[in-house]
């Protein structure tokens, strides 16, 4: 099978986020577990950015060629010790989300993929202690099975 793997695309996403966010995020990593449980147990250094594969779908476009659509969810997680205002301040969750957009939105990461499309952003958790925002991105690539 010729073409990129999902792991290679995910590695490109992680590299772009790490380069863009620098020290703004203490942890940038792939994650497939239960983020709520991990957050509750204190197993992450915050602020953190987690990249989670949401799924992929193949559509045949030739005898042995497929378009593979991949969706990733990027979680931005931080502490909100001072309540709502800290989410909007420099270094808060809004700044982290802006950095994620800068790193990923309409970027091909130097790979043979369609530029990443921002599908949606949404809050997942907002309380006095933690703030978690999610951004979902989609891309597509060609998988040539003849090759």
C-alpha cells in the first residue's frame, strides 16, 4: 500500500502544535484514553493539548485508489483558578485555542494531504478548576493500493 499512514499525519499534527505552542503548553501528545478521568486523577501537566483520532472513512475513487478522510479532535486543557476571566486572559484557554488554529487551520503540514479544515470548536468543560475546549479538524489523502 502506497501513501501516508494515519500515524504519519498525526505525527505531523503533533509537530506543528509543538512548534507553534512552544512553552504555552506543558504537554502536547497523542491520546486515546478517557481525558476526564486523566484530568480528575491529575495525570497531566497543564496546560495540555491532546490529539485524538476521531475516525477515518475511505471512499473508492479508482480501481485500487481511495480517498481516506481523517478526523482529529484536539483538546486544549487548562486550569481556571480565577474563574471565567482567566480563560480569556493572555495564556488562557482562548490563547491556546488561537495557537492551535494558527498551527493547523488550512495547513498541509508539508505532507501530501488536503489542508486541514476546521470542522468545529466547542467547550467540553468549564468550571472553577478546569477549562477544556475541543477543536475538530478534517483532512484527506489518497491511498493507492496498487502500488
